[in-house]
C-alpha cells in the first residue's frame, strides 16, 4: 500500500508528456495526409486509456502519498479525458463498497434483472438488447466522456436556479456558498462534486475552444471524437469483463459477502505485456478489490505474491472478452449473471 512519489511522478510525466507529444505529431501528420494518422490514433487511444487508469489510482488516493496531490493530479487527468474526476471517483467508491451485491450496484451498463426484462414489451426488450451490444461501446463511450458531463452541468444548474430562487424568497440574506452546499441534485451528490464538475467543464470547454482555434474545428473534432469514443470504449470494455463473466458472484443484499465479491466477483484479465502497461495493470483486479489502496505499480507483484490464495479467481484472456458480453441479465433467484434467453432474443 506504500506509495512511491518518485515513481508516480515519472508515470504522470511520461504518460501525459507522451500523450501531448503524440497529439502534436498526429495533427502535423493529418495536415499532410490522413493516411498517416491511423497508427497514431491507436497510440492516442491507448495513452488516453492509461491516463484514465492513473486517474483511477488518484481517486483511490493510492498513486501519490499525499491526498492533495492525488486530488490535483486526478483533476488534471480528468480534464485530459473530459470527465470530472471527483464525482467519478465517488461513484467508483460506491462500486468498490458494494461489488457483487447486485441489489445495489449493477455496473456501468445499468443491467436489469431477468424478471424485469420479462416484464418489458418486445420493443423495450429490443432497445435493451441494442443498447448493450458491444458495438454500442463507441457511441456510448463518446456520450460518457464528451456529452454526459456537460449535460449534467446544464440540467443540474437549471435545478439549482430553482432551488436558489426558492431559498432566496425564504431568506434573501442566504449566502451563495450556503446555497451551493445545501443543494441536492441527481446530477451530483455534494457541493464538492458540483465544484469539480463546474471546474472540469470550464477547463475542458476552454481547451476545446483553443484547440479549435489553433488547428481548426473540423480537424480537431474529427480526431478528438475518434480518440474519445475509442478510449472510452476500451476502458468500459475492460471494466465490464472484469465483473460480467460466466460464474461471476452476483448476490442479493441478503447474505452478501464482500470478500467473496472481491475474489469471485472480479476476474484476472490476462493481457499482453504492452497492454498491461497501457492499462496500468488493472487486469490484476482481484487484488485491487481486496485492497484498493495498492498503487498500480505494486499490483502485479501483490497478485503474483498471493497467487495461491487467489487460485479460485476467474482468469480471462482477450479471446474470452466477446463471450462476456452475453451476460447482460441478472438472475436474482439464481444469484448469477446470464445471457438473454434465446426465446426472448
């Protein structure tokens, strides 16, 4: 669990520096010929995914020894990936607290129970199947990073204006900070989350405006949209298969065991060495759920050191990933994940 500030600093400088450098090279290459950009775009997607993985560590306050430094660096990485880091980390902490308890947490895809699915109309069932098709990771990923945080700020701000108006009618002397901190919204759960959401939007939108001015709106958005959609699809896919697989622990609240959820409700995703670097070894997911304060640069050693104790953990490879996307229903009675029955598909 001990953080190494020098190693963490090197990870940030090498990753963010490489990401920015490859962006510059990609823009220069695209101005000469779009045929030069595909390998560079793949590299940008992978580096963006690594930025997200390091942001994930900051959310657990594990990358650096200082909580403030984790917070500051996490915010920077959130701007790079266009997602407010603090609200995201709070939601992710809820996932860790309830992993394997499918009454309370059903993953980023908001999966439903078999019973609920059977009650849907044929049209609604078709929409459900479509939205959880693997190819929807790309438009869904673009929405998740680029659109959702901006939409959350707009919708939440509209609710806040109504709250502020009613509060000021009751007492015109109510200070603005009190108005902000007392407001509850389904788009953020605390004043601290709102501030992070607001600052993230300001920084992200300002960067979009500047980059459109410097390199041209058409070129910027054609490259940026591809990178954001693909990188989001990448890390959502990895997160999905680490929890949705045949035999995954999918319990009800009653009798739920957090230790069982950490070991049997997560997978050990075996990736090629280079992909382990880009994902910051998050494939070692069992040990991560057993102790979220272990920084990424110690995860693999911890996983290997405790391999005998984790022998029951499910091992998955890249070849297993497509199979995992079948498991999009929760069988509450059987306390298991399952594919959509053929008769209903």
